[in-house]
C-alpha cells in the first residue's frame, strides 16, 4: 500500500515542506524568510495565508495533485500540555492553535494549515509530538513556588525521533531504554527519557536550563526580579533578554556558532570562554538528569545544529562520558519524524490520539 503525506514545518525564519511516499521523501524544500518579509505581519496568525500559499505554490511547482494526498502533517504548536504521539487535528485543537493557548510560536500555524489543505481533498490531518508534550514526573513539576510550576516545553519532535534512532542502533525499544537527549539548536533542551516518556526536561522557551545561541536559560532569580522592577525596562525588553537576545547573542553579538568557532580559531579568548561556558552548562544539565536513572543509562545523545561543532561536542563528551555511551546526531530530522508519525497511523500500527 502506498501513502502520500505532505509535511509542513513552519519555523520562525523559514517554512519547510516535504512530500513523502511511504518513508521516502519525493522532495523537501526550505523557504527562508528575511526579517523584513515577516515584519509586515503584526501577529503570528496574520502569516497564515502567506505561508499556506507558499506551500500550495510548492505543490503546484512540483506538479503534484493535492487530491492524491492521504495525509497532511504539520508541526504542532503551543497547545495544552499533552502526552507524546500523533494527534488528528480537530476543532478543539484548531481553536487552541489559533488563540495560542500557551503563547505564540510559528509551529501554531502547522496544524491549521495541515487541516485546511487536507479538508479540501478529504485527506487526514495530523500533528506529531508538539513542543508542549508533557510526560513529566509529578516531582519534576515542583519549582518551590506553587504559583509557578515547572512546565514541559521542549524540542519533543526531534528529541523523540533521535531517541528512537539511537534505540534502533542499540537494539533496544524506546520503551525500555534509559536515555538523556540534549537538543542544541537556537534553544537548548535536555530531556530524561525513561520508559518511553520524557520525565524531566528544562523549559527551553521560557528561561530554564543552559544558555543557548539566543536564549538566557536559568538566570539568578532575585536579580532578574530586581532588574524587571527597576523601571529601566518594559516587560517585552526583559523577555527579549531571556529569549531572542540572550546567551551567545548577549555576550558575543551573534547566535552563529560557526562564526564564533572562527573567532576562537583566530585567538578570541572571550568567544572561547562563552562558547566553552555553554558546553559546561549543557554537561551540568546532563549530569543533573543522570541521577534519575540509578546508574543504568543506555546513551547520552547530542543533537541539533550545534552538534555539528566537533570541538563543542568534544567539551561536553569529556565531562559526561563517565555517565554512559555518548552518541552524536548533528542537525535535526523533524520532517521525517512528522512523516513517520503520520505513517504509523495510516498503516494502522498506532491509533491517532484525540486532543481535547
Ligand atoms: N557546522 C556547524 N558547526 C557548528 N555550529 C553549527 C553548524 N551548523 C549550524 N550550527 C549552529 O547551530 C545553531 C542552530 O541550530 P538549529 O539549526 O538546530 O537551530 P534552529 O532550528 O534555528 O532552532 P531550534 O533547534 O532551537 O528549533 C546555530 O548556532 C548555528 O550557528
Ligand atoms: C523549546 C521549544 C522549541 C523551540 O526552541 O522553539
């Protein structure tokens, strides 16, 4: 049986689309958006038609008739907290994506566009492992301030995809493996995967964990409160210090790790200190999660764009290799992870979950 799935992944600076026949990509395209191009839209939802037209344009350019699609699968957004898996897009999900239940994120557009393309050709519409996948252990939710519970917002799609890939190499099922996965991209999230669930992870979007190319991570809380109430900053300016203009960007003026490596190569000591500091924080996060497994860790996995940096992953490996086997999967494989999620349901291997 042949299944055609259109995969849609709207990101903050790009729109990615791919067409799969079963597990094989027929084509995959990334359309990059300059800052000025998206500036014309005041709110994220205002980009909806623009992004949908780009994807329909790609289908036309490739000469593929939409009525041959079996499914359209979008990257899901800031919904209510839900367990991992493949979800059929329904009305309740569309309402929450439209209003941004947990905030604005480009991936809120994924499920909406998937639904609208699918409905016209009577195909199925899905999302897979959105950033709000929440499988936290109850103890992991406690922050010390009852009004501020810890939240699970992380790179669930890529973390789970690389975890499954590592399990295939290790000859284990995902459900029986003990893994720590560090996704290191524009944001950094480090998750403890136990029994097929991510039982603890830093909230990568709202200021927790290691600093990253463009985010601050955990900062001294009291000092942050004082800075916020000093009267010197508006709320959105403080938020920008945490997300967008934090981390490498704040210290070195760029989020581009390749440029930073180049500066280090030319003897820039400050760049080295800050870049090594980021590796130190990732290693510390991995170390803190290692205690959850009582000494039986099958692998520590390093992934995301930063994992292309050999010296960077080397610094982390030096500090964590005593914990377990370190596996490095540079980049991310979100498009095929979305396709595989849809395919498992189309083939009847898994039932689609219902969002409510
Ligand atoms: N060859 C490379 N060597 C070192 N760093 C690299 C390399 N290629 C990309 N990077 C760095 O990886 C980071 C971006 O990673 P990635 O593309 O995974 O992020 P993103 O998709 O924009 O964000 P996120 O993964 O948080 O959703 C940037 O700092 C970039 O400079
Ligand atoms: C942490 C959630 C995914 C992202 O970084 O955008």
